[in-house]
C-alpha cells in the first residue's frame, strides 16, 4: 500500500452549463472531503476537448493515483486516457461513457444509462397517450440537448428507437436542439406551436428544456392538450409535476452520480474488482408515482 | 517653350457628387518643363480635378490625354503607370510605419522571394531626405514627426519616380519658409528634367515666383489661363472671386484695453521654458517661429491639454488653474487647433453639428437640442466666413480643405471667447477668405477680444499682429511691437541667433 | 448619422430620390424583401400571433441591443452583456423570494449597474481596450453568478402568488407587456441619442475622440455613461427574462453578446464608432428575430438554418453598403 | 527592421513581465496548495505548456496578421472544426482505401485545403462586397458551423489512427510535435510580416487604408491572402490537434476566436490595425495557457477560475498601460 491517502483527480465536462453539473461538482467535493483518506483535484473542461485533454495530461504530470473523467467527447479523450493507462494511472469514466476503442484503457464506467433513459421516456410518453386514448393519432415533437454531447445523442437515440416499438402509430414530427437551455427551448417550442396546430407530446432531453417548452405552451394557452416528458428530473420539473402541468421525467441524481464515481475510483485503487459498466439506476418518475421521490436538490 | 506640345491635356472634365457639381467641363493642360498653377477659391474644384487626374475619382464626362494619347485612369495604379504623381493636400501617410516605407508606399523595392530590399530603400530615401535637407532619418516613425515634417515626406514621394507630371496640391500649407525654399529648389530640378508640374496654392507671392502659367477655376468651371509674367495678383484674384480685395495692412492701431491674459514663467517639460507674456483686451499677439518652436504646445497648455511644470496663468489678473478644455472654455478661452483633421473636426458629422459641438449643452429647449438655434448659428458663420457647402447637412469630410478649416474657425468664434487662440488659422485658405479671416480677427480685436495668432507665415503675422512674439526651440527670444518689427529682425530672432530679451 | 442632401443635382430627380431612399434605408429594404420570401414559403409567417410572438422573443436581445448601440457608437464594444444578463436574471429571481419584487427589482438594477460602472471606469477613465475588458468581464461575471447561485437554478417558489410575471407575460390592450416595454425604452433612448446634447457627444466621441476632447467634451465621462446605459438595459433584459420564465439557469444569457452585437451592426452601426441609430438597431433586432423564426417555420434542419442565416446577414448588409456607395461591388482594387 | 523589433519588445514587454509573475506565483503557491510533489516549473510541465498552447496559439498567430491588416476573423473556430472533420472523415473514404498509411498526408492536405478555401471565401466577400470583416466573419462563424453539422449531423466524427497518434505524441529534442508546429508558424509569420513586401503592405493597409489605396497598393488581394493564411492556420491547428485526439464534436472550437483575439491584444497588437507583434501574440498565448494550468495546479474551483481569468486579463491590460504611460507633459486627449 503506497499511500495512506489517495490523490484522485477529476476533469468534468462543463460545470457551468447547468445545475446538474454544478451540483455534481459540489457533491463530489463534499464526498471527497468526507473521506479522510482521499484528496481530490477538481478540474472543469468548460466543454472544450482540448482543455480536457490538457487537464488529463496535467493530472498525469502531477502523478495523481486515479483519474475520473466526464468526457466532453467520448472518442477524442481516448489517446489522453491511453497516456494515463501507460503511466499505470487507473481511469474511471463518469456520467457518459467513452467509445469502445478506449475500453482497454479504462478501469470502469460509472453513471446513468442515457440510452435506457431515452427509451424509458418513450415508454412514459406512450403509456400516457394510451391512458388518454390517443395512442393512434398522437403527434410528438422533440427538443434535444446540446448538439454533439454524448448525453444528448444517446437520449435522443433511445427515445427514437423505443417509441415506434411501444407506440407504432405515434408520429415524431420534428426535432430541434434546445442546448440544455430553458430560454432556447422556449423559443423552439414557440415556433412549433405556430407551425403545428396539433401537438400532443413534447419530449425534452432534460427537464430544464422541458420546462422551457412548457412555459411556451402556457404563454400560448395550449398546455392542456400536451403531455410533457423530460429527463434528469430538475426541481423545476418536479414542481411543474406537482402543479400538474408537466407529466413525467427520469429521476437522476447528480449526487448519486458523483458519489458513485468517487466510490468506484476508491474501489479500483483498493484493488477490488468492480464491474466494467456500473450504471446507477435512473427510474421513471411521473405525476402518478412522484410521491415516492424526494424533490431534487438542483 | 510656348510652342511645346503639352505632355498632359484634360478636356471637358465633369464630376458630380450627390448635391454638388464639383467640376463643370474643365479644360487644362501642362507642358513639359513648365510649372502651371491651378488657382481658385476653396471649393472651386482644384483637388477634385487632380483626384480625377490621379485616378481617385472617375469623371462623369471628359477625357485625359497624355502625350496626345487618351488614357483612362481607372485607379491610382493606372495613374502612376502613366507617369502621374499626386502629392496630396491632406496628408496620406501610414503613421505606424517608417518614413522610408511611406515614401515608397506601394512600391517597396524587392529582393527575391518578395523580400523587401531594405538597403536600397534606406539608401534611396536617405539621399532624397538629404536633397530635402530633412533632419530625420529614413527609419523614423512617421507618427513621431511634426505636421511640417510629415508634409516633407509627402513631397519626397515626388522624387521617387521619373514622372511625366507631378501635382503639388497645396504643398506649402503647413511648411515654414525654410522648408519652402527647399521645395522650390526641388521643383526647379524637376523642371530641368522636363517634368510638367501642376502647382496648387493660395499664396499669390509664391505662385508668382515659381509658375509660368496660371489657370483659374471658379465654382467648378474653367475661368481662363494667364501667363504669369504678363498678369497681376489683382487680375488673378478678380478671375477667382469676381472682385478685387483690399489687403491694406488693417488698422493695427488697436484700442488696447487692460490685460486679459497674462502668462508668467510657464514651463512644460522640454517643450517650452520660462514663457512670460501678456495679451491685452483688443490686441492681437502674433507668435512666430520655426516648426517645433513650441508655440502649439503653449497654446495646448493654455487650453488645459497639457500640464505645465512651472508658472502661472492669469485671466483678468486672477490666477486660474486650467486642467482640461472644459475648464478652459469655462474661463472663456477658445483654441482653433493646428490640425483640423485630427483635432478640429469630426469628419463624419455634418457641418452644423461640428460647428455647435462645444456649446451643444447650452443650445437646448427642455432636454432636447434646439435644431433651430443650431442652424441659426451655422448660417450666421457660414455667411460671415463664406463657407462653401451644399447645405448644413453636408458631411464635413466631403468639404474642400479650406472650407473644412473655416468650419473649425466658425466653431470657436461662435463661442464668443474672452481669449481666442488660433494656431495656423489660414492653413489652406484662399486669398479671399484669408483676408476675410484677417479682417475678422482685426474686427474681433476691435470688439475687445484678446487674441493670440500662431502662424508660420510671416506676412500673416505681420499683417494681423499688434505685437509679435518670436520663439526659438521652446523659448521666447524677443517681443516686437508692430511698429518696430522688420522681416530681417524677425528672421534673426527666430533662428536663435542673438540671445533672449526680457518678455514684454 | 446624417446623409448628404439632395440639392438639384443632374441625373433625374426621381432616380436620385430612389437612390437616396435606398442609401438611407438599405437595411429596411432587405428586411421587407425576405419577409416577402418567408411569407411565400409559409403564410403563417405573417399571422399576427406569430409576429407578436417573434417580437416578444426578440425583446430580450432587443433591450440589450439598445444599450449596446450607445457603446458601439461611442467607439467601443461590449461583449459582457450576455453573462451580465445571466447575473441580473439570477439575482432578481433570488431576491424576489427574499425581499419581494418591489425591492428585488431596484436592488438588482443597482447591482447590475455597479458592474456597468466598473466597466465604464476601466474603459472610459483608465482607457483600457474595451474588447478585452468586456471579454474579461464576460468570464468574471459568469464566475460571480456561479458563486452567487452556487450554480443552482433559481426559481420563484410561489409563481401564482406574485405580480412579478407581468413584465414578461402580461398583456395590455392585446399587446404583450415586454413588447410595450421594449417599444417605450426604444423611444426614450432613441430620443436621448438623437435629440439631446449627450447623444450628440456620444457620436462625437465615437467619430473622433481627439476632436471631441478639443471641443471640451468629457470623453471619459461619455464613455462611462454609455456603459452605464448598457448595464441599465441589461438589467431590464434580465428582469424581462426572469419574469418571463419565473426561473432560470446560470447560463441563460450565454452567447447572447454576439447576437446583440450582430443586431446592432445589422442595423448599420459602424464598429469604428460615430454612426448608428436606435431605430436602425430595432430593425436589426427584428431582422434577426424574423430570420430565426422564419427558418424554423420553413422547418429547415437547424444547421441549414445556420447556413441560410449566414447568407441572409451578408446579403442584407451588402445591400445596405452597396446602396450607400451607389455601387454593387466595392471599388477597392 | 531593427528599430521595429525593439519597439515590438517594449510594446509587448508587459506580457513577458506578466508571464514571469505567473511563473513565480504558481511555483510559490503551488508549493503550499498543490497536491503534487512536482514543482510547477518542472521542465516536463513547461514542455507540456508549450504543447498545450499550440491549438489556440497557431490560430492566434494567424489572427495577428489579420488584425494588423485592419480586419478580424470570428469564423476561425468553425473553420477549425470543419477542417478537423475533413481530416478524420477523409481517412475513411473508400477511394483512399488502398493507400494504407499514405492516406495520412492526403487527409492532411485535404484538411488544409478546406481551411484555405473557407478563408478565401471570407476574404473575397470582404474585398468584393466591402462589408466589414467583423460582420462577414460573424456570419460565416454561423454558416461554417452549419457546414460542420451537415458533414455528420450531431454525431462526433471519429477515426483513431494510432500511427498518427504516435506521430502527434512524439517528442523531438524534448519538444512535442505540436510545439514544433507552433514555433515554426510563429517564426515564419514573424518573418513574413516584418521582412516581406506583402507583410509591409498589410501593415500599411491596416494603418491607413485610404493612403494605401492612394499609393496604388492592391488592397484586395492582400486582404484575401491574409484570410487564406488564417484559414490555413486554423486548419493546421486542427490537423495538429486532431491527429492526436482522433475525434471531433460538431461544436468543437467554439469561443476559440475570442481566446485567439485576447491573446493577440494582450500581445500588444492594435485592434485598429497597422501595428502588431507576432512575438507578442506568442507571449499572450503562453500567458493564458499558463494561467489555466496554474489555476488547475493549485486546485482552484470553476467559479474562481472564471473570476480570476477574467480579472487577470484586465490586470494585464492595466500593467501594459502603466508601462507605456505617456510623460506628464504629453498631450492629454
Ligand atoms: N467626396 C466628395 N463628396 C461630395 N462632395 C465632394 C467630395 N469631394 C469634393 N466635394 C465637393 O466638391 C467641391 C470641390 O472640392 P475641392 O476639394 O476640389 O475644392 P478645392 O478647390 O480643392 O478647395 P480647397 O482650396 O479648399 O482645397 C467642394 O464643394 C466639395 O464640397
Ligand atoms: N523635430 C521634431 N521631432 C519630432 N517631433 C517634433 C519635432 N518638432 C516638433 N515636433 C512635434 O510636432 C508637434 C507639432 O508640430 P509643429 O510643427 O506644430 O511644432 P510646434 O511645437 O507646434 O511648433 P510651432 O507650432 O511653433 O511650429 C508638436 O507636438 C511637436 O512637439
Ligand atoms: O441534464 C444533463 C445531465 O443529465 C447530463 O448528464 O449532463 C448534462 C445535463 O444537462
Ligand atoms: Mg483642395
Ligand atoms: Mg504649430
């Protein structure tokens, strides 16, 4: 046992971008401080691949014991990760995975399964339509996350693959990106509302955007006819569900996310054998079952 | 020489701008080895005609012939290729670059791989600068030079080519006498080499000294050509402005009142030292000296644009502290600055707005500017100074050089100042308006204004001043009264020969 | 700001008049042109509710553009408005629940305008390069916002129990309140810029700062006030934004600085300073808003929208400059 | 020219002074705050610094000549991304299947060509339409980004070629491949701008465009050439970086234009054009990268990083101003 304390470095995707990632950061720091034999170096790539790669190089140069990475790009970081691997520094990927080609160089992945999240949102949407009895004519629009983010891509993919399986007659009429941004998504929805007289469902890549779309519908007085489903249940989404205007989402806690990542790293350093893919569960949450969940802290 | 074929002929040139017919069918020619003067009031169209010749403007009608062959000057490059060089009225230099680079702007000597041949460049410019006996080197940064020296760099361009025609558009406007002498020698040399020279100036004496023929424009129309030898200043003036004017040496018997402005032991870094003088109500004090003598710096200091290291400034006997133009204006001081383009005008603004800028805050009705009051002020001074502009809405940048200068003067006269400082007030102004301005200055003195006139033109200083302060490298050498002063004593004083005397 | 007059010039009066109109209103012409195009593509484009919708969602960019117009005319840039707007939004939302709207709004204006004053001090009095200063402040204010909010979304707890939503969502005489606010602000600031001594001084400082100083204009003070004005408008935008969605994330204003600048320049303001006008900026804002909305209605992929926007912006501005110089192609060799 | 370069050094003196300050500060602070046992100034770390400066650095050098020329290019980030996609995509094109590793040079050339073409488009539009470069490139920043998404939708474009990675990660005389490119580009362009006719004419155009035109300089071609150069450099930057990382997201390179401009201005280049220092820009890039690295080294959190970076930029400007402060008796305008 070389050290009594582990030095663990993390480079995060883009802390400022939304409260999920910020909460993740503070949760991670908290968890690290709570643990007497962990010292953490917390870095933010600000969404820039080049900066993230530089940060991995720096962490290697600082000779940390393990590196946790929330990839800005699932492929681009692979060579950097390989460098760490060659220096015998174990790498743990968090929140959204890196590409197959890099699997040889990482010890483990910990985070949500974003494809599954997408398909679950599709199921929520479909079940709701069936209850309303419109599963055969319903028309859906999608507002996806920031173009290029793995998370955004995987959720859209999961949703688009699953929806036709469960609700073959529901039509996905259009998809536009909302950039994880509430205001942007509100503008997109405004245009949708003008363009389509008949919208029965909105799927948003996360609740920030979902609520943005909801606001647009409310402003146009058309929220009643529409089922809103999101992902990453933010507190705004939770409140909107309480208020009865927002139907459902996926419950994903950045705190679980962060703690899982740190724990995985520690386990790896302790030489325990950890599963290569350890997803933490992200259940469906709707107006029906929301009382089983506490209100998100972010 | 009279029977020589012209090297250049302009035929029926017409040029219009929005709202202006700047040139109205002008004919003009130059013979090899002659100096042909082009004269006319401010705004007559001289520069425009030359810009057409140099390919900077395209004429609406008319044609240009060189050696009897019609040519089209599509752009300045074409003009150069046809052997026409234009020395601009307004400085056209790259401030951050060196003298050498500016003199050869557009045709830096090359080595292989498109490298600049610095050696050739320095040598050639070095010799040219010697010819012009300039005291600065090829590698001096233009921005560090005085206006006069910049003008010399413009002139240097005339010597870079074996040109057929060289145009000097008011080259002497900001030159002092010594530099003029150099310029005239240059022109003689060019003449010997058979170059045709077009010479634009508002200064009669020099025009008569160096030119062979004089052509006159008026309101864009050709008014005729005279042989310099056979004509008189009055005849030319009459052709230019349709009347003769009195250049009678004013009535310099001033009704001198009590002291308005008095300066004591004023010093500012190494720009000027221990400057003391008084200006009385109703008198004009002329400041004469060589370029770099520091007169402008004194003016700028009085106007709160420079901090002085020692000395006091007193208005009506009370010491005042002036740390900004705002305070200067509040104390009733006006400064007509040396450089109209950089310091005098917002070129993109219209005439009216430029003229009322310093007093705009006082021309209000409620919170708003009273456009009416503004126009009145503009109209008033436009008449008094005979400013030629299509309308008060015209963009000042589009006015002729002289008319721009008049706007600046009007701008500061309209402030009705206690003390009026004018730095090179008639730079580039035509004879008519020039005597207008001189008379105006006298008139203002008559009304009890205290006036300082900084000028590098001896005749001007002699004409308007009640007293003349002679400066040399930042010091007052001597103060003359209008009565005692002679050209020789003045020249002697400003050349630094003979020591200082106690200031009056 | 001003145009050469049309005195009796040779070359046909009516032709000259057309040329003149084009010269003054090139942008307007461009605007009308592609409104026609979009309407043909999708008639709903001109539906009243759509037009109102577009203008309303343009108001936030628009209000900021009004302030930035002052800065640009004075010869400077302001790239900090985006992140400053995030700050205002977060602050007013947070204070709303702590102090109530009546106090929250002035408090937020105060805090935002302190930032504006700071920038104005650096650029105006210390003469620091405005691009870098405001770029630096873009980053610094983002940090400030994250510190203030702990990176959390800010949301008004009791959305029903407050009148705060009136600014963003209210409707008066059938007109959305944000549009009324935008219009009113544009009117007031338009008069300030075009008709008051201060406005004149802004143009002078931007047109030729040295000459302005020689004319007894307090250059530093004018620049300072322009940035104060800019932050004042940002505070307004933040208030509209907050009241519109009653909650926000920390990045709500991210990237808006360039859209705002684009609008101002599309309106014909020169980056060299000294020219531009509020009414032109308003046109610029509307053009941007209608482009985005129009393309959405046509239903192009967002990346096709990018490309088309590129083309439209260049064509619009090209038409403008071409009209001004009376030639389609630049004469520069 | 000798006195030109000495002036360069003085004008960009501030930046070098600041770099020294940074080194001292982070070494000392690092000793206490950093978890690492390695000194900040450790040689390997400094070599890394150079390498990590390359992506922005290579672009910033190009931005310097554009700005000396009196223009600006906001589209470099998008050009960078598009070139990267061409680089990685082309290696998988069936036509080149037979080439084996010879596909690498082919892909490089295609990517660089892309950059040159995009640059030429900007340049020609600026020249022929006479629309301000700021607007033209602000628009093409969007348009080129659109093209990026057209290539491969929202998916990242990836092609890991380990031979290429090994080349990119190689060190020669201790310096990484990327560093060599950065140094070469810096020296070559410094030479071009100070020694060649094109370079001097570019200065003249930026300094006083009217004078340049009057002097018969063919302004247009020089502008186009400079835009082609920066396009080339943006592509080169992408080629160097993505040869190593092997995958590009469609929104990579966003904000690079702003960082590049920051570096350029910190290096003492005049935004107005006419004066600039390539060497100074190099310093500016190092200073920025050093700041990021140092803050990471001492473990500052996100808020602080944003806050500090922003304020430091301003501080450097201030330092620079103090260094070039005019004498007391100077004209105060
Ligand atoms: N670019 C332009 N746009 C509009 N009007 C112009 C332009 N250039 C010149 N003018 C007008 O053409 C007329 C002639 O101007 P020009 O500069 O040729 O006069 P000038 O004879 O050179 O006068 P000065 O002796 O003062 O230099 C003036 O009325 C001027 O306002
Ligand atoms: N030899 C010189 N080298 C560099 N700058 C000079 C030189 N001589 C004068 N200057 C500067 O040029 C500016 C104005 O030039 P100008 O020819 O008007 O000199 P000046 O100081 O105004 O003297 P005067 O007004 O008496 O001619 C002044 O700031 C002056 O300091
Ligand atoms: O909500 C999103 C989160 O789930 C994802 O993992 O990172 C980006 C966030 O916006
Ligand atoms: Mg003239
Ligand atoms: Mg002088």
